[in-house]
């Protein structure tokens, strides 16, 4: 090992090339943590003059050279060196744009190897980046900024703007900046041999660098253990991981290889406690592989196979069985089942029919718990529970065994909700033994507090933030089932613009009148609900007209006339039924604005513009009140129980 102090000028002026090995990560520096502090250092150096500034440690390993070029692998420091090259490209381009060609030509000596006739095309470049960054980085070096993208181009844009603002096309300032960069910024350069174990040095040195992620450590470890045929292993197994899809720094493109790594270990080890992931991989997973006589190439292959499945899962491609079934979990932003599904698909290797059945069971189980067990709170034990399921079935998974295992769960955190619980969660009803018109208006609910909240319309306490999305999705799936046998109907897509609409509006008291005749409203003890006698021709009033002083007293005591008691009790019933699933439908946002709080006959006319069967069925009604809401609720609950079936159906079906 040789250690020297060296400047950027001394490193890059000769005909030299620094190559970034395959096991290194791509360019990851960003504005806040690295570019801005570096520019602050540069600004200060331009003020103090010739003072040397320590920039960090560069670890390199010499490789066999071409006739005119010395070649080194960069073991540590590639992010810094790449950034300095990007800054020099920005200086060169500013000089060329403003006619300072002499300075531009000087700068080129530090980014291009020139003058050797025997150089191959790629030997022109001082740095050879990872494959992912190669096109973008070479485009910058060649002055073709239109073909530079990603973090490399973002760094170029940042430093070009900073440099442009600082120099203001003044050649003296440009010259000063250029000389500060190549002469004032020093490195400790460590030259090592293969015997110095470069992987250990790489993992221990990280000056102003970005902390290695767990998957970075895995990549380094695999390629360094492979030692030979690294290029072949990279192209055959690893190259897909360099796609933006897996990059944790690029949001809303795909998924993170960090998340994949976490789920991969749970799927293979059957435990939720896998942090830190690379340590777990080394200590537990590699031990398992040794017992199975797996090679390093087998490790690459397993990661590739699992990642192919994981990408199908997270892509939600409707053209694949896996992608189509994962759309449900994407809608509710659920990833807790990913490890178990990886296990079932990659380890248990079920056929298509059995795999579809597993998907059916898991979706029914999950939706029922979302609906009956406090929304996502009902899934809080999923990580631990399904890790336990994986552990139990390693090497011997069967569909029947899984159904039996799930059916044996009786705790509040893991049981499979029954049809009775579905009905309790969704069906609004009055209890006649506790309701004595006209003196009492008390609603009685099942003892479970969440069921109480659901039945009283306080869904925010039942399903939390996913309340509306859950109801929208349930109605969407019911609609799709209704459309299944009609080949002429256009399939709808579940998306944000498809919103919930209350048929009887939330502010019904402003425009939906009430019958006043005492015979118009009554209590049906057998039906356990308030009903409206539509055969009675009665006077009708708006809610606020029932009271002598509605702004201060809307209790029964504030009624103008006691003959209004039944109408008042119907108002209480309407409030109770308002959030019932039977009173909800789906419409797009444009149609929603036309419906509002308008009377039912106006809403019926507007719903003619909806192609949904749900809305066609609503339009078939002459009127809309608690009778209609109650009947529709019961039908929709039956539909829910058919789509998301009880566990007994899978056990006996």
C-alpha cells in the first residue's frame, strides 16, 4: 500500500484512466448533502487563495495498462472524482460559450486523454463510470448536454449555474476558479494491491460520501467474492438492478431495492426481524445457502429470480396474473404481504389455479379485516403473522394446509372476519326494544366499539384515513361484477376522479322535505326500523320548518307542533342511514358537481349521464328514503360477501 498527497492536477493531467468497478454503486451525490457543501468549500478557497484544502481519500488499484494509458480501478472516491470532472465540463462549456477558448482548451487536458494515436475510442475518457451512468457522463464529456440525464446532468446544471453566477463571463474569475479546483483541492491517494483486500477498505472509508445502503453492501460483497467473470455475472444477473425502477432516490417510478432486499430476506428466513439486512444476509441467509451447497452464482440467480417476481408484483401489470392481482394492494398502499407472496410464488411454486386461490383468500382476508377491524389497524400484526406462516410452511406449503392454518386463528389481531361481522360493520338498523316513539330516539348498537362507530356513520373511527377509498373500492368491485356478463359495457378504471356520492345528500335538511301526517311514519317492530308510509297523502315540510327556533333548538322540545314528531323521528333515522353503504354510489367529479344537495327527482335525471349499473338501478326507484337505503344496503352486503368470500367457502369449495 502506497500513500501520497496529491492534487486534482497531478491525478488527471497525465494520460490516465480511472475505472469504476461493477461492484460500485452509480453516481448518487445530491444537492443538499454534497453539492452545496462542496460549492461552499470552493467559494471559500477562491477567497483565501493558495491555501490547500483536504477533500478526502482516494483509494485506487492499478490494472494492466494500454500502450499509452495508465489504468486504475477506483475503490473509494468515485463520487468526488466524478463530481470534479462534471464541474470541469461546466467550466469548459461556459468558456466556449463566451469565447474563452484558451481556458477551455486547458480544461480539456483534465477531462480528455489526447495525443496518443494508439488510443481506443473509450480510452479518451479520464473516468469510466458504471454502466448506468456511462451514456449520460460521456455525453457531458463530449459536450453533448442534450443526451445527458439523471443525477449526472443534475450535478452539471447545478454547478454550471453556480459557476455562471460567480464568474459573470469574466475570464480572470474563470481562470481563478479553474486553478483553484485543480491545484488547491488535495487528496490522500492510496494505491493498493489485491492483497490489501479492497472490499474492506471500500466499506471503511467514506469521507463526505453518501452512506452505503444495505443493498450497496450486498452488491459489493457479491462481486468481490465472485472475483472472476464479474462482467458476465453483471450482464446475466445484475444489470436489471441498475434500472431507475429500483433506485430508492427516484420516487414514483418503481420500487426500492432496499425494500426488495428486506422482503427477500423475510421470504427466505421466515422472520420479520431482518435489520440490518446485509448483516442478516451474511450471518443467517449465507449460512442457509452453505448448507444447500449454493455458489456465488446461485446467489446472483436467486436474487434475479425473486426480483423478477417482485417487479411483476410492484408493476401491477394487468396483463400478468400476478400484476393484476396486486392492484388491490397498490390501491391501499399495502406491502406487508409482499414477503409471503414472494415465498408462495418463488418457493412453493404453486400452479396457476392454486396461486389464484391463494390470491383470492389473501384479498378476502385483507379486505374483511380492513372493513371490520379498524381499517389498517386490522393489519398491524401482518408482518409478524405472515413471517410465522412462512416459517411454518418452509419446504412443505399446501393450499389446504394454509386454509386450515388461517382458520385456526382466533385472536383479534389475526382472525378471519365472518359474514356476520361484515353485516355488523355495514348494516344500519334500529333496535325496537330500546326505541319507543315518540319519546325516545336512541340508536342501540352491538357492543363492539368499532361496530358502533360504523353503524352510526362515524366511519373515520372505523377505517381511519382509508375510509372513503375502501368504500369506493368496494362499490367499484361490485360494479365490475355487475358488468361481468355484459360485453357491451365499457370497463371502468378505479382512479381518484371516481368519487363517492351520497344519494340522499349529507345536507339533506336544506332541500329534502319530510312528511308531516302522523300516519306517514311508523315503527315496524318486525323490520326493526322506521318506515315511511308512501300511501298516505301528507303535508310536506323542510326540516328547519318543523321548529319554532331552529337556530337554537332542534330537539323534540323545539317542535312547532307535536304532530311533527313522526317527521322529526324520520329525520333522526335519515341521519343514521346517511353514511350507510346503501346510500352511496360512484360518480365522476364532473357529475358530482351537478348532483350536490338537490332533490331526488333532479338527481335521477342527472344520473342518466352515468353508464354505471349501480346508478341505473338507483334511477329505477320512484323515491329515495330509508326504506330504499335499507333494502339496497342488504343487497350490497350480500354482494360483498360473494366477492370476498368467507373462509369456510374456500375450505369446502
